[in-house]
């Protein structure tokens, strides 16, 4: 199960539990935020850690991490890099495709701060939208289950 199917399955699992809609939506939003950070290998760990500390839905946090997945990451990160450069007023730096360690480090240095700024802005916006959408869905699902 990849991408949206994995997210849907995890959210259905979370909706079936006794988690409050607020904790469910906030957990998903945390996962979405971390899915947009360039800390790729730490997305799930960071989302679960925040969910654990703030007593949010860990299942929803894990599902939220999959919003930005390996198929979309190159496009999202490129767009976030350019957004960060625009916000910082640093101009657009042409990206090089030389695969030596020295070239990679030289190319990465001017991109690090704009990438973090861009991914933070996009991650916060995506997390806010995700929170609102999941909260509304969770309230409706919980309400429908109480009536049944």
C-alpha cells in the first residue's frame, strides 16, 4: 500500500479508536509538517516523538508523514527551495549536476537555509490545512458512530 492508500488505511485505523478529534487532527498535522522538512530519514521519528510528547494520535502522525512521499519529494523540495530563496531575497542559484563530494558540498551550502525556510513555510501551511480537514472528518465520523 503506497501513498494515499497508506494514509487512508492509517486514518481509518485511527478513526476506529477512541482518540479525540483534536488529538487525531493535530497528530496528522504534525506528520504533514515533518513530511515537508528536508530531514528525510527522520520524518516518522520526529512526528512520533512530537505526538508522544503532546499526547496526539501516533497513528495519525505516522499517516501524515506520507503526504509528501518519495515520489513527490524532488518536486516539493525544489519548489520549497525556490520559495525560500524568494523569501530570503537571495536570488535563484542554478543547481549543478556534478557528482563529486566537493561539488555536492559546494552546491548544497547556498541551498540549505532557503530549503529550510521554504519547507517550513509550506509545511506549516499544509499542516494547518490538514488539521482543519482531518478535524472536520473526525468530528463527522465520531458523530455518525455515536448515532449508530
